[in-house]
């Protein structure tokens, strides 16, 4: 079983992907964490969003320390912004492609895989039988992210998180390679007024009764 979950920042796609993985005993890959890990590795080398070149950024992918994907250090707004910048570079995306497809075709555990990101249903796994596209109003997403970061002890303010997210959304949706967009056959869920349980229940019902279940 393969499930693709795409969506905007703080839309609830990661939470949904984790819950689906646990429910169906699937391996889960948070592909945003790959771009964040690369962003953090480049920042630590003193390379900021304005000075990193495409080949240089892409050249770091093969040797990327994948344990960074588990690090709390990738969960900052600075790293998110850097991730979004490097994710717009076609050579970077190309170098992450096989890792993601290999994970789906040969999951490290479980009975299949769920991948969440921006282009899973559209580019990485266009034949996935189950695809979701998760989105919510920007203001609501920024509010969720502000509370999440504050809950982790980061001193952030709503208006800064809102502005960072607006810019990142624009970049993710507007880039020419694999922009954030719903695959034509994805089930779209607007989570603006839904909690995580309601989103999970809706996704489950699509999986159990939708065309991909046959
Ligand atoms: O899902 P996230 O917020 O952790 O993702 C961080 C950035 O990585 C996001 O702004 C865009 C990029 N990204 C991407 O371009 N493609 C993916 N499949 C996942 C993330």
C-alpha cells in the first residue's frame, strides 16, 4: 500500500501521514525533513539562501547526514526558509528523487509506505493509489505553527511566522520545478476548521471506499 500526502506548511499533512502509517503499519517518510536537513547542513557551512549555488547545494545531497532529519534543529523558521530555497533548485530535487522512490518501492519496515511532502502525488509517485492534498487558510496555519514553536520553547511571534509562511508558500507554489499543487487525482481536504481526528477519519473513509481501494 502506498499513500501520498501533499500539502502546505502546517496544514496537518505530517500528522495525517503519521497516523495513516501507524494505522496501516506503513513506513513513513517526511520528505520535508530531507530538504530541511540539507538546508541546515548548508547553513552550518555558512551558506545562506542568497549565496548558495545550485550545483553546490545539489552536491551536498549524496553525502547528507540523514540523521539530521531526526534533529530538533531542523524545526526552526530559519531552516524552513532555507529548505524552501534549496527545494526550488531542480538539481537538488533530482538528487533526492531516487531516495524517495526507493523508500516507497522498498520500505524499510511495514507493509508499504506513506510519504508526505509537496510533490509526492504529482512527481515522485504519480501512480500512488491513494493521494491526499491538505491545505488550510494561511492565518490558521500560521497560528498553529506559532503555537507549535512556542510549545517547543522558541520565542516567536505570530506576525513573523505568518510573514515567513506567506513567503515560503509563494516560493513553494510558484517555483517552476515540482511546485506545490494538487495532483489531478488527489483528494483535497481543507483542514481550516477540522481537528486532526476529523482529518484522519475523512482520509480513512476515502481509502476504504474510494477508487484506490479496489
Ligand atoms: O513540509 P516542510 O515544511 O517540512 O518542508 C520544508 C520545505 O521543504 C518546504 O517549504 C518546501 C520543501 N519541500 C519540497 O519542496 N518538497 C517536498 N516534497 C517536501 C518539502
